[in-house]
């Protein structure tokens, strides 16, 4: 039977626990910075694993197109259907394509793509590298004098950094198509008219920062997924935890970068 | 002497600043008074299993200590492996056997002590590139074989070749893969995925993947664990044939007395991170010590 603790002792224990969690957070953040720094030191130095980069691009890009496309299409349709009544009450139905295009291209397309990739790709990378770690496959690479960081991490991070912007552009296009379908059903708006209005509302400042931030989204999803997998300790249970943690951390990272990007864009505006 | 192992990547280290034991390179490996004059104090019986007194040990460990937080796993291990010899390390679970061989290839960093592999000190000041040179000459068979499960058997064997022998033609590579698989008796498994292989087959493929780079030293981490007696005997026989064909020296970590009896030239017994006995299988079998006897019954 455990001895009963007085309120002072309980508070002390809680503070100690919080302190250790706090310390752990900062240790992990420091570790993460070192891990990221290692990427930049490794990525520009030969040998380059082009074949593996291409394979990872195929996995990240091509294999995600259906999911991203379907989500983009639904997103565009729902956005149009949801905004239509409000716009109709102002007699501004003709403005809907412009509004959809700006919101999709600036914000919804990149963020939704990155979040889906954080869930789909980040978790896969966390679990894949985590299971390689616990089954000593990463150690096997080390003892074969193969740099596992270069082969496993650099290639994956490059793939996400290059593919998520492409997926984001693809998601934008499909979301606009979804928006057009919704408009066509409700208001019989033609394809040409929808897209001419939609594209007319887009400016350089809408497109350029949105594309730039997707590179950061891609990098974040890749590096966090790999970090979580690469640092798995223990057994198979920790692999699941790593995958879960990769999704949460990468999603959070995407939102933080999005917030910073919004602030910066606003500053330049 | 406290000596922290610290491996750094090439890109992190100024090569000129890497402390290298130049005197070691200048010495005649046979005639000079090595290892005593290299700061590895203590007396070694530098006699190979073949009885050639001139052969220097391929592995020397002196005063190796390793702790995980407050738990001391290795508490000053001294050992050496002569050229062409198979040293078997026996000990109960948690006695630090696996940690010991992982320290040899830099997978674990020793807290204290000195390690020399193939005449190179890997205890301190070693760059990642220098460590990899030693790793290329050292093969490591993991307990669970650690095959890359996203690659077929052929790709598992081709992977280290593609990384280290970039100028090798595809035909030559395929030929080498086929030869190595034939040497481990699994030529027909070339296109299988690791998930389809049995435990014994995985070990054989893991061994083939290591042998394809022709290592001078083999490190076996519990090579027969989880295998039935028949398969365990086959793996032990394979280890003997590898030693003969590839002229390797080796360290074997095992609990399996059959494997130890078949493969050992010499046995070291590790208890709570310290070497407590050393000798041939036959001499240890006759020991009166209760703890040692517990392994042989």
C-alpha cells in the first residue's frame, strides 16, 4: 500500500514531472535541430543516391495522387456549396470562382495537401524507419560502411520537399475542378467562364508565396517523419508511437509554418 | 585512463586535426614489441590458433568499460583474437556480450578502455570515414540477420556491392552474388523476399550479405539463437566453412553450447561485464566452478 501524500508532496511531484517533460521537450528540440543540420551537411556532398531519390519521389508523389486528387475534388465542391448561399444573398454568385480560387491556391490547397501527406507519408516514414531501427537494419547499414542517414533520410526528405509542392499544385487544380462541378450543377456556369473568372482573381502574390511555403511543408513532413523513425528506441510498440508522433508533430509543424508564411506574406503585401 | 570514444562524420571533422597513431603505421607489425609499446599495457599471449607466434592479434580490447546510465554493462573487459582464430564469448543474458561486439564496430561508444581492430585503434579520434574503413574489413551477422525487408535476397546482396564497388559490372556483380549464395547453400533463394525465408535461411542470407565484401573478421551475434538443433548445427558448420574459405578470424557471441563446441578455438566467459574464465571448450568443461559448470549441463 502506498503511503498517502500531503498536498505539498503531491504538488512537488507534479512539478518535477512537468519539469522533466519540459526538459525532454527541449532535449528533443535540440536533437531535432542537430538532425536537420546533418541533412544540410550531407545533402550537397557526394555520393548522391539519385536512384533512391527517384524511387522515393515515386512513392511520395505518384502513390499519393489519388488520395490528394479525391480530397482536393471534395474540398473544392464543399467549399463552393458552403459559400454559395452567403454569396447568393449578396447577389455575388459570379464572384464565387474568384473566391474559391484565391482561398484554394493561397491556403486550403497547400495546407490540406501537407496535412494529408503528414498523415500518409510522415507516418509511413516514421513506421518504416522505426521498424528498420528495431530490427537492426539501420545498424546493418552502419556496419556495412553505408551511411544510413544519406541513404534513408536524405533521399526521403528530398522526395517530400520536391513532391509536396507538385501535389499541392495538383490539389489546387482538382479542387478548382470540384468547385466548377458544384457551380455547374447549381448555376449552370460553363467551364470557360468559371476558369476565366477564377484565374482572373489570382495574382502573383497569391501563387508565389503559396508555392514557396509548400517546399517548407514538404521538408517539415519529411524531416519529422524520418526523425521520429530514426530515433525509435525499444520494441515494436515504440514504432507505433513513432508513427503517431510523426503525424502529430508534422501536422503541427505545417500549421506553424503556415502561420509564419501568412505573417511574412502580409508583411510584404 | 579515461578515453571517450567519439566518432564524427568526415564532414564534421577537419581531417588534419584527426589524431592518428602514426607510430603504429610505421612499425613493423611482426618484429616490433606490439602491443605493449602501443600503450596497451598488459601481457597478451600472442599465439594464433595455427601456432604461429609471429601473428599479431587482429582484435585487442583492453579495460573496456560501458555503462547505460547507472548500469555498468562492461566493467573492464580485456581480450584479444588471434589471426584465423574463432573466439567464442559465453555469458548469460545481460552480461554485455552484444554490447562488447557492437563497441568493436562503433555501433556503441565505449566509455573507457582501448579497442584495436586490424591494427587500428577505434577508441578515440576516429573519423567516420576511418571507422568505415575498419567496418568494410569486418563482417557482422546480427542476431535476427537484419535483412533489408524491402529488398529481395539478390538486392540485399547487391546493395553493399553497389555502394562500395561502383565500378563493378552488372555481370560480375551477378556472378559474385550467385557464388556467395552458393557458398551458403541458398542459391535457389535469390529472388525471394526476406519475409518468405525461415530463420535459418535468413541467417545464411545475412551471412552471405556480409561475406560478399570479403571481411577479414567476422562478428557473430548469437548466430544460432531461435533455431532448432539441426539448423543450429548447419549454421555452425557453415561458420566453420566460412572460416576456411574466406580465411576469417571471428568472434562469436552465443548461448548455444553445441555451436560453441563446434566452432570455438578458444572460449571466454563473461560474467557481469568481466571476463571470469578463458580456455578451450574441453578445459572449461572440466572446471570445478559451479557457474562455469552451469553452461555445460
